[in-house]
């Protein structure tokens, strides 16, 4: 499972991941070359972070 998040929604993304997966997520920055094409899972802003289990 992966969630993409902008700066504004990172707290929500982490909370939702823990609630759904029952485990602590890994948070990584989105690579520079993918920032413009990857949108936040909660709004239309470019994603800054990937929240995932691996």
C-alpha cells in the first residue's frame, strides 16, 4: 500500500495508514523527477512524500 501526500496532508496520510494497516509506515520523499506528475492522495497538490509499508 502506498499513499502520496503533500506537505499539508502528511499527518493525515500517516494517521490513515496506521489506522488501515495496523503497522507503522515508512515515509520517503518523492523523487524530484516524479514530483510534477505525482499528486497528493487527498488533494490536487504535487506529492512531497510517499507513505508505504516497504
